[in-house]
C-alpha cells in the first residue's frame, strides 16, 4: 500500500452529470472511475468506447472538495476510487474512502467479465 501521489483527479461524467462508476459482479459496492491525468482518462475512453459527456477535475489538496465528493459518492453504493483503470489489462489502483478523506492506494486487478 502507498499514498495517493497526484495533484489532481480526473473523473468521467455521463450525460446526466453523474460520475461513472464500475461494480464488480457479486459485490455490494462500486468504485468511481478516476484518473491521475486527463491523458489517462482519454485513453480509457478511447479503448473502452464508453460514452462520456465530460471529464472533470478535482484538486486533491482541497480537503473541502474531496470531502464533498466523497459524501456525494457515498449516497450511491460507491466506496472507493478505481484509479487509472487500464481497460485492456484490468489493472488499477484502489483508493478507499476513510471517513471523508482519501485513504491508502492498493494495487488491484479486475478479471475479465467481472463488471457491470
């Protein structure tokens, strides 16, 4: 495990303005897709053919913004960030929520066909 090492997080929004999340099969929770750079976000969009209306940016150093984001995500069954998800390999960094802040970063791997 390590700590988050980026100044900004980039989120994908759908047409209704909601942050796009991913839920693995047989899991009660989901993870919000987040990227450490806009380039990685655009690469994910291109490889996944996901319909994305907008990419929005959050400053990690702004505790008020981070807290508000986490509070809004917890209203949905979202309990972590899936940071820098590689669409082809399934590799990503899981960032759990610890109260109203971002917690440790843990490398994870999705298996093919595990999402909805």
